[in-house]
C-alpha cells in the first residue's frame, strides 16, 4: 500500500507508542491481508540526506523480502538518502533484535532519551543494506 499514508501512520503510531501528528511530511508503506494492515513503515524527518524510520507489524513473519526491497529502494535509490535512522528504547529487546537482523547498526546511545530510559540510535546505509536492489548493477 503506497497511497494510504494517514491510515498507515496512525496504525504504526499506535503500535510504536508514537504520535503520528508530530510526523511532518511523512511517507508510508504498508502490507495488508484481507483488508487488515499487517505491516507499516513510516519515513519522516527528511533532511535531504536522511530520514527517520518507524516500523510496526502484527508479527515478525508478516514481512516479506519484496516489501523491504520496495521500502529501502525508495529510500536509497529514489530519494538518494545516505542514511535511515531508527530510534529504539534500550528496553525494547524485541525491536532491537529485529532491527539489527534487518541490518541496522548501533550508532549511539541517548541517555534518558525516552520515558523508560535510554534510546539506541540505529542506522542503515545504502552500502550495507542487503535489501537494496542496486540500480547500477541491475539487481
């Protein structure tokens, strides 16, 4: 789904503890089955070279490789971003494990960055993104 930004943003915000109203100029992608959203991704905080990413799903098995190829292809091939940034509570072991499995790497720790403690700053760059279909090599 690429044309239902408000629906996907609200769905992701509910599941990530964020407020979609604070996301200015966001872009969303989603996957649904039988009319129900199963996966949502929100890009926001665009700077020209980077954006923040928020990801939610009903479970880890709801994602597909093709979905991530679209999401990261948009970010890195179409927008030409140099980085995607994810901010995750240090206490959210499930999200940290999943994001690291996708290929996000720890960049920094923001001490007391959220209500329940520290925030881990994660980064994905095009040169390390395993889901990126590179335009230059035809993959």
